[in-house]
C-alpha cells in the first residue's frame, strides 16, 4: 500500500522476503511459508494485474526478447520452423499462465518466486540447493526450540482462520547464541527507511519517488536452459537418432543436471552482488577502490560455496557455466546509464578467462554459440549489438583466439546478406549474419584497419569480402566525367588549397558549377557535391582499406607485409571530418539555400515570382527540408563504412544547425523521394534519431526548461509514431507464421528505444529545473503536450484504418509497446 500505483516498495519487500525463505526453511514448516508469505505476496504484489515486468517480451521497455521471433534464414529453414509452430503454441499457452519461460519468468523476481515455490513443493527431503552459505553464520547458530513440528502438530496448532501463529508458545520458534548484527544505513537512503517503516512521513509522490526496480530486478536470459528443460531434453535425447548425437560437454552437462533453478538463482544473485561491490570507484579519502580483477577473483571464490562439502578446495564441476550465463545475461541488457556498464562486465569476463584459462574460455565459446544459434532471432536489436560489442572486445584482448569452425559456419549467414547493408528484403537479412558482420566491423574500427584478419579469420574466409562496405554513391544523376572533374576541383579547393569558406561558397553558386553539372532535373546537386568533397578523407580511407584487402589476397600473409599495405590514418577520422564540417558550414548553408530555391522554382513551373519571393514563400521551408534530407542521404552513402563516424557527423550538423531534427527523422525513416513502396530505412535508425533529442546539459539550449523541450520534441515524437505506422501499413513483406520481418523488428524496437530515450531525457531535465516535481505532475505535462504513453498509443491505433491482418497485428503490437512506456 505504501508503494502506491508503482508497487515499487511492495516488489522490494517481496524480493527481500523471497530471498530469505531458503535460509529459514529448516526452522519453520513449509505450510507457514505458503500460507503467510507466498500466497499473500502473489495475491497482493506479484499477481499479473499488479506486477508488470519491464522485461516482458515484446512489450516491456527493457525487454530482452521480442514478442515473436524474427524471420531469420532461407525458405527451407522457415518451413521447418512452421512445422514446429503448433508445439511452440502450446508452450506459449503455458507462458500466459505465468509458468512458462518467456512470459512468466522474464526477470529475476519472477524467477525467484518460481524457484522458491519449487523448493517448497520439493517432497524428496533432500533439499533443493547446495548453497553452503545457508549453513554458515548467522544461520548455523540458529537453535530450533522445540524441534521442527510435524504436519500433524501443525494442524493442531492452527488458528481458527486456518493460519499458524508463529508466536504461539507451542509453535516452532528459533533463537541464536550470537550477538545481534548491527547494520549501518545511509541516512540519505529514504527508500531503505521507508522499507523499514522508520520514515512514516515519506511521500511517495515527491521527487524522491523517481525510483525503479533497476539494480534490484534484472532481466533473465537462461542461456543454458532451465533445470526442468534440461530434464525434458534428457528424455528427448534418449529417443533421438544416435548419428545426430555429438560428444557431450561433461562440465556443461554437470551444470545442467546438478544445479537446480534455485541454485542458479542464488549463484547469479551472488555474482551480481560481487560485480556491484567491486566496481571501480574513488573513496572519500581519494583512494581508488575495486577493479575488474578483484571482481573476478571474488566471483570465482563464490563458486566454492556450492558443492558437496563446505570449504572445498575448488568449485563444483560446471559452476563456470553458471557464472558465464549470469554475466552474459547482464551484458545483453547493459545500458550507458545502468549500474553495471558494458565495458566493466566485459573486463570481468576477460579477467575470469585469465584466472581460469582451462575452464572459462570453453564456457564462453559454449555460451556465445548458444546465443547465436538459439537466441539471436528472438533478441531485441540492442541486445544483439551488446553481444557483438563484447565479442569484438574479447577477441581484441585475447589475440583473436576463437575456433575456426565457428567462423566457417557463420560465414554462410554473412554471405546471404544483401549488399550495402540495406534495411529491406526480409529474405536477405538475418540476425546471425548481421551480428557477425557487426562484430568484425567493430574490430575494424577499433584497429583502424584490417590487420586483425590474419589472426582472427581462417585463411581465404569469405568473410573478408564483406569487411569493406560498397558505398551508395552513384553518378546516375549527373554525367560521370562532369561529376568527377567538378568534385576533384572542389576537393582541391578545400583540402589542398585550404580556401576559406566564403570563397568556396561563392564558387558553389557560380555559373561554372551550373555549366559543369548540367543540373536540369537534379535534386540538390550543389549540396551533394560539396558534402562529398568535404567528406573526401572518408572515401580515401575506404579506398585504402580496399587496396589493403586486395593486396592481402594477392600477396599472401606476413606481419612485415601487413605493415606496408595497411592504411593507418595520421589523425582521427572523426576529428578531421567534424572540423571540416564546422569550417565550411557557411558554404554548406549557401549551397542548401540555392538548391532549395532552385527546387522551389522548378516545382512552380519556373515562375520568376517564386524565385523573387525566395525564403518568404510559404512552402520554402519544405524545400529546405528536402535539401537537408538529400544532404544527409549523401552523408550516409559516403560514410556507410562506420556507423560511429556517421553518427558523429550527423551530431555535428545538428549542433551547428546545418540540418534540423525534422530532416534527420525524415532521412532515417526513408521519408524522401524514391519509391514510396520501398523506402530506404537507415540501419539502427533509432540511434541516429536519438541525436535529435537534446541532452540535459545546462547549455542544451532550453532556457525555459521542460516546457521548452516539450514544445520542441513533441512534434518529433508524433511524427515518428505516425511514420512508423505508415511504413508498417505499406509494407509488402511476407513472413512465416508467427514471425516478424527484420524491417518490422527494426520499426517496433526502434520506436520503443526512441520514445524511451525521449522520456528519460525529459525526466532528467524536469528534475534539474524543478527538484520537487512529482511523477504525476510530469505525466500531466506529457499528457497536455499530447505525447504521454496513452496518447501516443491512441495515435498509433488511429493512424491505420486498413484491413490487412498482418499490418493490423503489428500496429497493435506497437500500440501495446507505446502504452507500456511510462515514467
């Protein structure tokens, strides 16, 4: 009741109670826990109506899994998947009842509830955990007075209401010979005081109620399955064909068979505690505390708390798989603002590999292999990228040691990808191939070249053919010779002669340009030419990579050779390009304005009056928007090799007001020119779209605070929702039964990421400007602006009135996602 509608306090209490039950099981009867704790918690706190997990597949703002698997593979594979869909539907029915793996146990709180219930229902008398912490201080000093009551005695001591009074003289009681443990609590931690009922004046509607279960409840990703599933798999294996069986991994099998679900939860909880405790930080005295190495050592020591004998010399067989499963699950859900950052978790896994080189690398290979083969099509895009970034980091720090058989197997997925990494074509895209390519290109950006190929990939691997992206630059709109000559001339003016921006701007609107380009029926030709010239170092870098790759194939391998042919830029490419964009901003503005007037004049039938009106024309802003979009499209064509460089340049253009937020959103969602039936959606469009949402810095440009920011971004939020719905409705892609196309996944998850980012930054600015602003007041402001979750969900539903079953289903999914995104 104290938690109000958010139910945060109730969930925190439930977490504490459920975590304590395994420790107290030997001192009180099972019937007491079920009647007095489990049933009330399920009814009043953790019921499906009250507890809405943010990790619910497909709907939750922090979900790790999609609501439906992404179509991923050729027609034959999809056909095989369809044959098994009926069996999957049965499993989904169980999920809806709260007992399935996907829907009912998608986070650690739900998993803890399930594990405790399973423990209490265990009738073997052998217990359901091998966690030795249950037998140490302070629990080993508890004395049972009298001895544990039998079921018959329990019946006799029941009260009239059917319950058991643990304070009754004839009920089981406990005491201890140890001194009470004193816990020092931070006086500023009002939530702990509220949990302990020491702060009755605590107002949950105040600014301090901006509290979530983040850091208390985590997403659950059972990489190596659950204990129940493993038992079922054993039965299935006995019926399978012998020729399909491979040599079992004995340590993995031991983990799957010997570690119960409660064991796994307790192990994961201990690992997370170690990670949080040993994070690097600076103490009040200025000393640096904690490190990834300290965390690794402590985590490995925790493994010794499981087994057949206390204080055993080594952890039980297979415990490393539980450790890897936990940390990989945390990496998948890592964010830039979370308590456990991606780079920290990656370093801990690296230190664990160094600490136990004979065990951890094998577990990591098994874990990643399982994720790629079984999970990738079901994971949200951000989770896939997190795995890819970890994989690139780990290989770069372990001399690229990875079994070549995996590279050979993964190459087939990459070979099926369509050129240029475009977003269209569901049958050509697949999550596994995109994951491998993302990891390889991440390593390329880290190494500023392709030196790693010899150490990383098998000889003559086809993966080498996909490392360098073919740009989208084409000369279809102008004559090849004219484009080449004019572009080189502008490049020389900028990079060789270092002409000032005014001189370049004057040249861009001169008659010489018009004569060379022959700009009849062209779209923003001056803007496109100038931006290509400014980005010339990026194209040079790409060409150097291509030449290095060709030389490697023709000449053979060798470290000395590689040092001769690989391209190592003398200066950071991002710095070079952003400096040039800032320097030649006035020239870009001149070219944009000239192209906008030309486009407007052509649209008005070469009416001289329109030309004279210039920027005063009512529709002139629309033509400016179009030219800005063409600029961004040219930027994309030139910088496809690196998403990091592309994002940095877009951010620079936004910051310097060369382009506006509407142009960026139109560009990333393919709302410009071309074939409306086949729009070109930018890969990972939500990351670039988020650049249009200002941050919370004091110089963000919003002197009026929250209201000013709301007035600015509200149209952007509404545009994204309506545009995405339009794209879904017009999509002609067909998918297998119960699956989403890659484009649909990008649209659904991208919209969720974009709206969530906007809400987060709005909240930060609101608290900065008004520290006492309550959550309810914040929601009212969003509602007044027409961009709260219910308004956006309704906008989504109202934007489509067609009768296509697939479009109706996917738009309904989007409406449900938007409705679940709350402050």
